[in-house]
C-alpha cells in the first residue's frame, strides 16, 4: 500500500548522483576466521580497482596490520594509493550498506550523517562493533550526525530520487514472533520517521517474507531498483515467486507509481540460469540476482556469477546507463555469505 507522508527537511541524494566517494568495510579474520577473509579479499580488490580512478574509495580496516595487508593486496594488482583513504575501526562484518553512514543533505544543502540503529538484522548476528560505524565516521569527517530512533538497514529501502520510498514490512516492522527490530513501532510511526529522515512524500510497502536462508527478511535491494526516467528494474513474476514474494506483493510492485501516480516502466533482469556455485565448486542451492548492483561515477558494478545469464544482465543494465561503464564483479563467494555488490558499498554524495 502506498501512503503519503509529510515533507522532510532532509534530502537523501540518489545513488546515481555525483559521488565524493564509496565506503567499504574490508573483510577480516576476527569474527569468522582467516578462510572467510581470504574467500572475499579478491572481490574487494576487484571492486576497489573498478572504483578508485573514478572516485575516492574509503576503506574501513580492522587495524593497522589489516590496513597494510590490504595495501599490499591492492598494489599487487596495480592499484595505487591514489584516491584510497583508510579509516581504522573494528567491525563485525562487511555489510556497510546496512550498518554504515547514511549521507543526507539538510535544508541548506549541508551534508551530514544519519545514524540509524543496526542490530544485526534483528539480533541474528553480532553487531555491536558495526553499530558504532556511522558515529565514528562522522567524527572522522568532522561531520554532524543525526541519531535516528529506529533500527533500519540501508538495504531495506530503495528511493526513486523524486520523493518515493519502496520497502518491505518484513525487514522494517517487528512482527511476532520476530519482534526484534522495532518492537512496539507501528507502520504509521515508521512512515513518519522514514519520510522525515529520507525526505520522501510517498512510501510503498510490500509485505515481504521471512525465509530461513534470508537473514535480512527480504531487503528490497535484492528485489527492485529505481532508474532515472521513471523506470523500475525488477524481475518477472516467476523469478519473484522463486525468491519468495507473494502474488499480492508482485501486484503492488508492478503497479507502483511515482508521486504523480504515473506507473513506473518495468525492466526485467533475469536470475542466473543455474544454481550458483562458489569458486570452490560447491553449489549453494539458490539462483543469483542481478538487481543488487551499484551505481557510481561513470560506472555500474554488477554482481556476476560465471553464469550464461551474466552477459544478458550486463547488457540490459548497460542500456539503462549508456554514459557509464558496466563492470561485472565475480560475486559467487560473496553471495555464498548472504549478499551482493550493493550490500557491501555505500555512497558518499559530492557536496557540489
């Protein structure tokens, strides 16, 4: 259901707007071990290499030893320290889209950081270190920080840049027996907070779903993405049903409209043709998604899976962003651990 909400004094710039840089939390060994870290290093190196000539890359490293290790990894593939910036902070994991700073502009155009609460996707995983990251980055950047009295992961919301926010109830509102994100908060209360701090006037809710394998409880950034020109990137009905959406949600999604009630033009990306396998050759038993891509200055990073449908998805996305270079990033090991490219990146808008 779509609702209207009061206008906000804050503005969340579209991901496709000019970036000052991109933030990454580099994988480390201190929560899940060396094997975990080493299985993901290559992905972070590839992402950094794709970004650093186009915008700054802000890397959060666990400690100085890790910073030096990362620098050696980057230098080994020809990535210089140009446009690379390190911050030293302890983290639990890598999902900066969900726990990291949300950059917004106030009514005077000044950039500041919103610190939404993060509790490990409803207390499913350790989160105390990651929950501190927005405020720590605000200190690093000498930037004002707004503490928002609501638990919300960045991947739970998608905005069209023109006043519309799309999300799922399952990943935002606490529902019995999963009262672990915002217990006691109803939909109307959530709408007031979302509208104020994201600067939107229309909120579209899908019901979402609770699937055992999905710790996010169906984040919207694996389902749909807005593109300039009143377009909505998603998947066909068969694939959405495969991912766990109900028929009611698919209808809401397909009939969703902008603030002027003009229905979005849909662009459908495939899922992978085959069940995804990791580089170790082990199937994880679920098809891969391409909607979870990341738009930066002059480039689009698309999750790829060594699958026949990679080229189809890349070509469709390239047509949507003709002025940007589409770069496929092997995301098989990343997907094995529960996420894709958009989940591990966070944009910092340019101030000009």
